C-alpha cells in the first residue's frame, strides 16, 4: 500500500511532461538525495555499520529509480 503512495507522489512530482529518462533520473535523485540522505542521518546517529546503510539505502535508490522509469513508460 505504501508503495502506491510513493508512486503517486513521484508522479505528481514529475508532472505531465516527462519521458522514461526523466522518470528514471528523477526517481534516482529522489531515492539518493531524499531517502538515502535521511536514512544516512539516522544511521550516523545510531552508529550502525556503513554496510547496512549501503544495503538499505541502495535498495531504496534502485526502487525509486524503477518506479520513476515504469511510471513514465506506462503513461
């Protein structure tokens, strides 16, 4: 259910004029600069290993990139 919320917000963020490259790059940037950066702050505070951060943040970066790509190809 929350994945649909993420997809909906990304579609609103992308706007009407878009293509697959814009969708994928916007998804990548959202995943890296919003999600991974916010997770990084938490991981630094909790002093968790960098390896865990890279695995979890990388998952979200890939997910957001694919969501952006799929939404723009599917439209």
